C-alpha cells in the first residue's frame, strides 16, 4: 500500500496543474490543463494508479515508484508503457465526455470493449471483468480528484483498492 499526492495549483499562465508526490519527492514533471487541452488531463496518472491497484500491472507506476510498487505482471518495456498510455488516454476521453452524466458511475461496455482491443496484443491475463473493475475504480478516482474531493490517493494492490482522500 502506498500514497500518491496530487498537489494542485495554478501554473504561471493561470491553468490548473498538479505535480505528483510520494513521500515528499516529486514524481516527474507537472501536468497542466490548458485552454486547448482536455479538462482533467492533469489527473491522468490516477488511471495508471488504478491499473496498479486493480490489475497489479502499470508500467508508468512501476517507472515512477520502482521501490514502492511491485507489479504482479511486469511491463515488457516501452511497448507496455505505450499500451498503458493508449488505455489511459482512451479512458480519459470517456471520462471527460460523460463526467456529468447521471449514469457516469456505470462503465459503458463499449469502453471496456475498446480497452480490451487496445490491450489485446500485450499477452496480459486480464479479463473483461478485471478491466471493468479497473475502469470503474479509476474513473471514480478521476471524478473525485476532478471534483476536488481530495488530493491524496491511496493505492493498495494487495486488496485491489484505490481511494481518493482529503489532504
């Protein structure tokens, strides 16, 4: 189990941004929402943290936190990181389109089908049910971060749990 803080602020241009931190250390560069970008893009890493929590697989989490996250399924290099990028961005597009819908807590079967297609070549043992649970948890965490319900994300791969908590 570990925590990642999404430290939020406005950048020099006035756009919402955040930097990820673990144990006081910054993880990578800040992510920024811009006038031309996708609102909520700055929370994209929470979708990768969902992969770590629910699937035990996340090349990006493995790269960011090599001493903390012990994946169940090791990344096969750049190909898996690229595949995770595709899945996370595809999921983000879904999240931003339907974030305010009454049924947003439900995971559209078309999203699951699309993710299964994107992940198909990776030889990963994940089922439709695994991806549905992962997408549901990741989208819920993304919505909570986007709504300002917290900044600390608890990631617990041993118990398949992802939770956004107040600071």
